[in-house]
């Protein structure tokens, strides 16, 4: 098995580079990362994926240095979907979209634990816009009218303005180490939603952009499960071999190819190569 894995690692180099290039050329790409143990220390598994493609790479770092070395984001000109990891925003040649699954979790926390009603209103609004976008897609529409976009946009900012007023009334004043008022957790969320309004509502402005980054989270969940069961990689080669083979298998499965069939094709030097 070890020898077969090493052979596949070599044989799949061109195929996985092809996958990486197709990801880079895509219009919308999901990005995420998770910690993994390799060589006795914590490293980071990075994923860049679409509905048809998956590319994994392990790196010592989590932030922009890793993205530079991996080479997708520096050459990407589409829309990057992610969960607000600030390192992604250092790449300005692409546009950005925020994961609303994360926003819904933060809003639920604000509603339940801080008793701020604006959060419930924002949850309802985001879900309502999402349903409206899905409805238009089912009608084969590619976009909303400018009038409707402006209406939703105004509702979004109205909730934020009411939220700022509500937080000012409900959050106790807490001073930081310099004796200045410290922003509450709900206020930080409000200001984030205010500043990144276009990124939060990207799914509304561009129907190609999804509502959340769940695709990348699903693609990376397998590694978290693998680490719980099998533990760490003892050497650098093992992590790199895993990432390349897994990139190939995940891409094959997204294109309707059974994992064992994909491996068989690769062993026979006839690897599945995604079209497009």
C-alpha cells in the first residue's frame, strides 16, 4: 500500500496540477484551512474547491504566506468564498464573498446569549433573501432587478442601524486596558456586517456565488475525521502524498467517478482528467 501510494503520488503530479490550474481559472472558488499534525508539529491543510474540483495542499503556515506559496489566490480573478479569515483579503485581484452559515451562527449567539433583537431580524432577512434568490434561479433568472437589490440592501442596513442603537442601550460599558470603552461582541459583529455588506450579500448580487462556504467545509471535514481515526503524519512525504491523491479522488467523485474506479485508472496510467 505504501509503495502504491508513492507511485500514485508521482503518476498523478500532472493530473493534480491540471486540477489546480482549473481551480485557479474558475469563476467562484471556496477556500478553507484546518490544522493537522505532521512531523510532530501543527501544520495546515488548505483546500480550494468548486463543485467539480478539489485541490489540497499542506503548508507550515495558515495565512497569506501559505496562500502565496500555494499559488492559487495570487493568480485568481474570480470570487473567493471564505469565512472572513483576514489573510484572504490581502489578495485584491479577486472579489470576495463571506460565508453566511458562519453569520447565522454568530447571529444566533447574539440573539440567544445577548438578547439583542436585531440579530433575529438579520437572521430572518438573510434567509428571506436566500429564498428569493433560489426562487429566481428556479425561474431561470440570472439576477435581480436594480430596484429589488436596492430594497434588500436598504433593509439590511436599516437592521444594522437599529442594532447599533440597541447595543448601545443593552451592552454594559467595559473599559479596556487603556481606560477606553471596549466594543461589545454584538457591536463587533454589527460593524463587520456593515463594513463587509457587499461580501455578505454577494450571493444576492451574483447568482453564481453560493450562500455559504459549506462546500469547502465538507471537503476539509474528511481530513478532520481521518486525523481522529489515524492520527498524525509522521513525515512530510506522507502529508504531501495524502493531499495529492485525495485531490484526485475528491475531484473524481465530484464528477461521478467511483473512488476505486478512479484509483484503478490511475494505477493503469489512465487517470481521470476533469473536462473544462
